[in-house]
């Protein structure tokens, strides 16, 4: 609101509405409640992964034979499992396991995708065609199937799980980077740099790479949610961290035989996985909309 003084009376200021365009711009600059909620959940998730004792000071492996299959209560917010372990404590401590797997796998996918995408976009037509067809062929297979094939060869375990998810998601990042590289290499400023005799490594470092990696962080955030979901699915199948590790997928697998008497053992870790994937997707889509110049 703005204050203006009426010409009839200097002692009686009147209020006039603020500029509607300014109010509209302010509304557009503020994230929507869903984005704020997702961001708050992700901050809580990072705290749980970095300092789990701050939210759940107990031992996630401590069993209590006298408190087996206790339902959610004030003493045990998420109840206890078939060994008497506190489910809330295990979910909180499991955030670190799931985030570590997801971040490491996404780092492999982004690093390899940027390098291979740049190579395909800057290489000669034969090499570009070969790499592009390889990306398309690998992307045609379901992500979970590709990861299963790799783990079947390398064996189950956390490291195998990380590498499998990273390799399976790499082609998506490579295809995006290749497309951006093809656009940038035809830009006027790149052609002028070539005319001025700029060396190829310096050209890539100073002009191509900074203009290619713009959408990569957005894709990485969305891909992180996908990696966490696939990791939970593979752990559910016994391909990831093994019990008694408090990893969310392993907790789902342990509690599936007790759904009729202890639904909270599997349902609540499953909700943690769902909330994490949805929050990462919402935040990632919001950043993507801002990157594209649209309101989301």
C-alpha cells in the first residue's frame, strides 16, 4: 500500500492500492506452498542423514524382546519391529544410507554423462552417431532391469548397487548434455572464438562447458529421487545393503512378512521413500521451471 495526501485536507492522508503489477511480480517470486513443504522436508532429511542422533538418539540395532511388534505410541513414534527395534530410530538412521547411495550414484551418472555427452557433441559424425545410438539402446531398457543385470554380474552389495544405478542412469544425462553441446557449438560466439584461433581445450573449458552444464543440476536433483527409489527397490530384492542395516529398502523387505500384525514396519519406511522422491521431484521441477523462465 502507498500513502497519498488528499489535496482537500493536509491532515487526512488517504491510502491508495499499490501497483497491481508489483503485487503480481511479488507473488510470482514466492515459491508455492507445495515447494516450501518439499524444501522443508528435504532440509529435515539432510539433518537426519548428517546428525541422526539429533532426531533419534537411540541405537537402530538395539533389540528389545519385551517390546516386539509394539504399535506406534508416545514411547515409540513409529512402533517397533519383529525384534523390538524402534522403527523411528531405524528410519532416521536409514536416511543416511539411502541418501549416500542416491548421491553417489547420481554423481557417477552426472560425471560420466557430462564427459560422454561432451565427447559425442564435439566428436566427428561417426563417433557421435556411435555414441548416440549406444545411449538410445541403453535408455530403451528399464532402469531397474539394467541395474539388476549389472548386480547379477558384479554381485550384491552397497558398492555394486551404487555403480549399477550410476551406470543405468548415465545415458539420460549424456543425451541432454550432447543436445546442449550441439546447440552451443553452433553459436556465434563459439564460431568467433574458433576464428580467433582459440585452442580446442580452451574453447571447451571457457565457452562450451559453462553453457552446457546449465540444466545438469536440475536433472541431478530429479535423478537423485529416481536413484533413491531404484536403490530401495533393489534393496527390497536383497541386492543392496543387507540386514540388519537400517536402509529403507531393506526395512521394507524385513517387514513384508508382518504386514497383518505390524503394518508400520513396512508402511512407514515406505512413506519415507515416497516423501523423499516426491519432494525431490517437486523441488527439481520448480528449479527447472525457473531455469526455463516459467512460473511453477
